[in-house]
C-alpha cells in the first residue's frame, strides 16, 4: 500500500467534521451501507464552504481499516467525471471517516420504481455508470486496472443533473491492464443478486465479473425493480427472469409499466441485447465495458431519432414508420 503520509493533505480534523454534521446528528443522517452511516454537512474545503457527505466507519458491519485505506488510495489515484469525488478523510481518536462531494439525489436504487424518472434519464444514467466502470477497467497512463467487485444500483450515485457516479471502492482489487483476461484468486465478496455466479462458485475474479453486475443493474433500470423480489418462484431473481423473457421474446411483460410507451423498439432491442450478453455464464461471451458503452450510446441514438420522427409526424400530420431491428412485442 502507498505510504499513508502521501494522503496527509486530505486530512480533516474530527472537530470540524463533528461541527459540520451537528455531532453526527439525526437531522444530518442521509443513509448508510456496508461501511457505515452517511451524514451531510457543510465544511470549508479549499477555502470554500461546501456541502459534503460524511461516511463514518462502523466496524460492526464487517469493513475496517483495509477498506478505509483502499477507498482513499483508489479515489486519489483514479479520477473521472463518473466516479465519486473524495474530498478528504479523518483518522483520529478511533474514528475513520471519509468525506465526499455531496450528491443530492443519493443513489440509483432509490429511483428504480420511480414513475417520474423517464427512460431517457435512465438511459443517460446507465451510460454514465458504464463510462465510470470503463475508466476503471481501462485506465489511462497506468498498467493497473481496477476490478470494482460490488457494482450495484446502490453504489451508483446521482448528482443534481442526474449524472451517474460509481462509488464504494473498499472491496476493489487491482489487476494487470495489459492482458485480455485478468484472473485473480479472491475471497468472494459482493452483494447477493449482483455477484457473478462463476466468481461465486470458483473464486476466480475477472473484469467480466463487474460486467455481469452491470448487466443486472441495466435490467433493474429497464424493469423498474430490484434484482431480488419477494416471489416464491423464478420471478424472484431478476437475472433469471430477464434471460428467460429475452430468449422467449417476451421482454414487454417485465419492462416497467411506466416505461412501455416511452422506449422505441430499436432502443429496447439494443439495450436489452447488451444487458443479456452481460449475464452470460461464460465470461468470454460477455462484452467488454467499452462495448457496453458503445451499445448504450447507439440505443440512445435510436431513442432520440424515434423521438424526432414521432414529433415530425405529429407536426406534419403524417404517418412515419420507424424501421425496426427487432421487436419483443
């Protein structure tokens, strides 16, 4: 691990964090996860008073100093517009605290079932998350790629403009970036439902393990539901349900009802096909994140084109037929 001293410029005193969060007051509490509780507050950073998110380690939840320092090391070395920004940390009086930019819309999991979140917004969020993961897998100027190991909708944060930012790097691993396939023997970690089945069975971690998890998120966004629901049959597990419906050309039965009139057929085909490929059992059959980004951008182009055609037809009062690559309906 890098020398801890190289991060000294990011240190923030505990008294300042307590003042900013009203001593971790309940009114400042905004959420929590596997690392601990998260609070909002105002801190002076670079001589400016700004809103921040403060994540306080709770060792009872299973994470500890290794994850704390991994997060600091990761977010000081890897910076991208689609990765959350670390502003500082505190390691004082037994407390281990991470300070991030404040993202007012919290995380994607809060909006999966939100009928007000349009398909265009959802698609842009997916593209942003994929671009963040693409940067981790193919970083510029380094021979080390980052395997996140816990891609899920709760770890995709959203700013005021709905820009997606990948977060939570405490479980991540480094691997060589100059190889087509990266294999690391690893103790299995991650979140059930999102975790690559092959990784869970063998302990072999690859960059394609992150791809599987991203595919689960893509189907969550499309279907407007979490990857695991309270059913007693195969519908409980979204990856299994989505693969079955895709192969039977019945995706329209699981697409969120609020989205069914919004998605163009070509966009649906392109989006669902790349999501389906992410879930393939054989990691060699899964697309790279670069390919995922390209396909999602193509899906967006189809969506925008369809919108333009429909509005032209309405304005000119004529019927315009949008060419279909495929239909699930």
